[in-house]
């Protein structure tokens, strides 16, 4: 895959899927606009055209600022990877706090909504002027495709991302913008906590996964790049499970 000359915006880019995707896009020739709530690791190890901006995706002004940064620095916005997200402490529905619920929804669901609200008009105008198609890839979760016991509000927020993805894809199908979502199961990132280093915890977390393991970060990132690839030009409105066979059960 080549992304030479493309401007790629990635949120949650200081670690996990976001940081790994930034490296892969950069290696494939892309210009990068990277955002995260933390500056630690943001843009680390990257060369070439990279612009960074620290902020909170729950603030709509931040999404607008990221798009402006892309246009000011590179003159275009071709691909957006809306990756920033958080998870809450596992608990049954009655035991989740109001503050925790609101924060998860603000970041995971509204964060994607504000991002697309800023990205879509710019991409629509760009396509009208240049004829070059654009792509948005939202990072959802298998928790957005089925029930997620003890992760109810996280799952609900990711169900929302799935719904937003479908709606935006339909609204912009004739406007040169493809919108898809990647839905990973547990992967070897900080969200998996101790499972990354403890085989017993990993076995417990993946007992329902036919492959009986966590996804690697690179496995998920390859799906992100494939969904964003301009050559993948007829796929839109899809929510693609990267789940080791879980969805086949």
C-alpha cells in the first residue's frame, strides 16, 4: 500500500494502535497530523512531514483545530483515523458511576462525532475541487457488535460508533468519502492491562475467542491501513471485526 502525498490525521496517536498506525502510514509516504491528550510519545521516532497537537477529543474545538492544522501545514485532509478511546473499570451496570459513564461517552462516542463533524465538510469540498476521494476509519470494537458484560457503557459507546459510521457512510457515499470502522477484540495494548504480560489473565480474557489469544497491534493496524487504502475504493459503511473468529460463533 502506498499513501505517498496523502495527509493522514490520527487521534489517540501517542500509543497503541494510533502510534503504530502513524509509523506504518509514515513508512508508506503519508504526511501526518497526530493528536492525543498526552504529548508523551506523540510523534516519537517519526521522520518526514509530521504535525502534532495535544488536546481532548471530547472538545469539539479540538477536532476543528486538528483539521485546520492539516490544511495549514499540508493543504489537504485525505484520510482520518478516529482512534482515541478509553475504557472503564469492569463493573456491572448498577455499579458504574455517573462521572465514569459520561466520560466514556464523551470520549468514545462524541469524540468520534465531533471528529467527523469537522472532517466531513473539508473532505467534501476537497473532493468537489480535486476529484480525489477521501476516507475515514473509525476505531470501534467487537463490544460495539454484541453484548459486553461488565463493560456496558464502553460497549454502548462503541455501538454508537458503529451507528455513526453507517450513517456517515450513507450520507457521503456520493461525495467521495468512504467511512468504515475497524472493530478489534482485546489486543496487546494498554487497554488489555495485565493480560499483555500474564498468560493466565490472557487465557481468561480470550477464553471465548476461537484463536485463544489477544490480537497483536500490527494485526489491527494492517486492517486500518487496508480500510484507508485509496485502492479499496468500493467499501463503505462496513464495521469490520478483527476478532480471532469470535463473531463466527
